C-alpha cells in the first residue's frame, strides 16, 4: 500500500531516535500491550498480513506521532469492532456488555508465555517450479496497489540479483484479503547505488526477501 507508513529512503523526517539502553519496554503499559498482543493473536481469523494492512490504514498524523505500541492498541480496537467482537462503546468503557456469550474466552495471562514458545513451519508446497534461480538478474515491478504489499516503494522498478531461494510461502498481498495463495520467495540483492543515487561508487548492498509476483526478468 502506497501510504505514509512506507518511509524507507524518505528524507525530511529528522534523525532516527535510537534507544541507548537495551530494554524490552520503556513503560509498564507497553509490556501489557505486548501481552494483549499475545492473547489476541490466538484468533486465527486475523492474519498477520491483515493486521499489517489495518496498521497501514491509521491516519497519517496518528501514524507519525503516536507511540509504536499505542498504534498496536489502535489496530486491535479496529479489528475487534470490524469483527463484531466488541463495540466502540465497550472499548470506551473498558469492559464487555455480555452480549456475545458465544465468544471463546481470551488466552489466560499465565498461558501467554507458553503460547509464544510454540514454533511452526511457514513454507508451503506448490505444484510448479520457481521461475528464477540463484544468480538470475531481475527487476522489481514498478507499480503498487491500494492493498497490503511487502515490496517497499524505494525498491520498485529497481534491478537486482537472486541471492537465495526459500521455497514457497503464502503471498501477503492476497492473504491480507483472505486468500491463501503460496508462491516462491527469494532473497534479492540490490546495489545501494541502484536504490539511492547518493550511494554511487559504494559497494554496499541491500537484501530484500521478495515474492515471485514482485519480480520480472
């Protein structure tokens, strides 16, 4: 999605503030939001790509000024209202009105840590061979769309080289719309100078994991 969230390579937003202290959370409410995330993520009808697209729909002023975990709160509030799990009034009050007894109880606090330790495979079988091999020169597509995408704007229409092939994985652009479609995923190496003119003469490279639909020969 071509929105304010896609800031890669953009100028004019000031220096990046780096936390000098290695700590997981700056405040207690951030840790609580992380716990809420672990519990709410158990709803399998909410895919990661849909979650990301909902975040991309946050109003630009909010997206650029509200704290990171505060954005998470906005996302889950929108997901709950959109899914009929809660109403705006319930969210404002901070408690359920009891009108949805059919809903499964949320993940208990003592079960969150164990749930986060579970692992899963994310590659998927496909019935066709990959279109590209390691070493192939490719160009990324130069157009985006109004939905979710994992192709950053700064890399659109740029040349690169296939560095690695990772098998087939669910295509996020379609998964955000509720469609399960798997296709080959590659690591693509880009010369920094092909992404940003001011990097001319430098040997730096940027590596992006990109789906086959993003690439052309």
